[in-house]
């Protein structure tokens, strides 16, 4: 297949379509990547590609967070540059906080009227504390995770999908990880006072103005 050349406008539009919020994907980085490849994104073994996609995974619980469901692009730089996104999700999941103890801790909603959110907070905040966590890419290989040299990181990435996505495919993962993005998203929206909205199949985070005293709780 002939490598696909992408002009500046096309590339910017495609990255924006990945769920990245308006104005938060740096044109400097996109321009740098285009210039570095002579106007071409090169994938593994020199093939054409739009880059490598990454999932945050819990290797012990076999769970994952999909950055697209947090309103963010799924490449490493996109996940680094956007907020709230992957970094925010990891703060929620890795906090060794079985309950709120002082001002500034996350709200566990204990004793409050919103019992539904209290259940989400209880099972989500600190859910991954103490577990083995990694970011794995779709070009991953065995040996990418030094402490688990026999584990193929690319296979783990493939396991981070809905089984329905493989209907009719010959190469189906032997197991599938569980997506915890929805619960993480609920905690992020609760803590930051915003909300996630879906438009044309893409998710984005929207700030909702609120009283600062209420936010500090």
C-alpha cells in the first residue's frame, strides 16, 4: 500500500476527531512530527501509520482505562497534554485512600444523600493502589515490560477492547480486560464539578461553573 501523506489541515482534523478537546492539541507537536517524517507518519517497519495508541492497564486486576472515554486522544502525547485525562484517572485509581480523612482528600460521599455516587466512589477511589500498572501500546511486544519479559504488551493492548469489536475477526484475544473508564469518569466529573458529554460519538469534558465554597466542601 502506498504511504499516505497528510496535509496540515487533514492531520489536525483527524487528531481533533479522536476526542481531544478543542484547542488542547498542540500544533507545534503535530508540525514537528510531520516535519520529522517528511510529511509522512511512519508506523512499524516503515509502514504508514497515524501513530501508536496506548491504554492504561492494571496487570493484576486485568482492567483498563480508555483515554477516548475521558475526552482525550489516545496517543501518549495527547494523554500527557490533556486535562482531565489519563493523569487525573491515575490519581483517582492509585490514591491509597480508603476513606476521606481531611480537607483536600477526594469526596467519598460517605453519609451523603447521593447513595449511587457513594457506591461508585467506594469501588473506584484507590481501586488500583498497590497493583502493577503500565501503559501499553498497540505496537507493543514481549519484553516491553521489564518485570514481565514473557508478557506481550501488544496482546495486552488488544485485550483492552469490547469483544464485539472482534466479531468476524480471525485473530481474537484469548482474554479481555475490564473497562473501568465509566466509574473513573464519574469520580472526575464529581470532583471537578464538570460533566462529560457525547457528541457525534465522541466524548468531551465540559466545565460547569459552581460556587467555590461548594467545590471545597
